[in-house]
């Protein structure tokens, strides 16, 4: 019997996985960019509608 740990069992749920952390950070960043774009785009169109009616 080998002492080698299979890759899918290498990290426990409580262990920090750098790939998962990096992915979560990237997803969070993209989500904030989307939220900001929606707010700016929606607000901008509302202001243009009020100005040019």
C-alpha cells in the first residue's frame, strides 16, 4: 500500500487552497466591476433621459 495521497483528497475542506482563494478573489473582482458598470450605466442613462427627455 502506498503512502501517496490522491490529488482529489490532497486538501481537506479546512485547508487553505491557493487556487480556490485566487479564483474567489477573481470572481469577487469581476462581480464588483459588473455592479459598478450597472450603476454607472443605469445612472448615466437616467441622467441623459432627464436632460434630453
